[in-house]
């Protein structure tokens, strides 16, 4: 596995691949519909080339996430622990979810 290349590929869409994770991070405070609306608007600003996704999220009034929470939600490595546990469970013959 070429982890450096994988990271470069994840960075190509400037963080947009993590939009769902950000939405669910904010949904606990705002509800899913409002979180999705705000994250979609931030993604639109990023796609238009105005700002990075992180900048768009940080500038989204009402998103309710601290800069640290935004960074954590945008970190693709943050969810790997659960993926490793799932693989281990499947390889051990347990349920797949």
C-alpha cells in the first residue's frame, strides 16, 4: 500500500470526500437536515473554487463545530480504527455488521 499516494488522492477534492463525516459530526447538535444544508453550502463554495472545504466549514455560521472538531471530521485516518476492527471481526468469522 502506498500511503503517501493514497493521501494525495484523498486530498485531490480538497476535503470534499469527508463531507458526510462532517455532516454527521454536526447533526448531533443541529439535526441532520440543517447539518446537511450547511455542509452542502460549504461544499458548493469549495467546488466553486472560492475556499478550501475547511475554510468554508469554519466560515459557516451555525455549524456548531469548533476548529478542532472540523479538523477531526476532515481527517480520513480518524475512522480507520473501526475499519480495522471490522476486518478483524470478519476474518475471525464474526458478523460483518
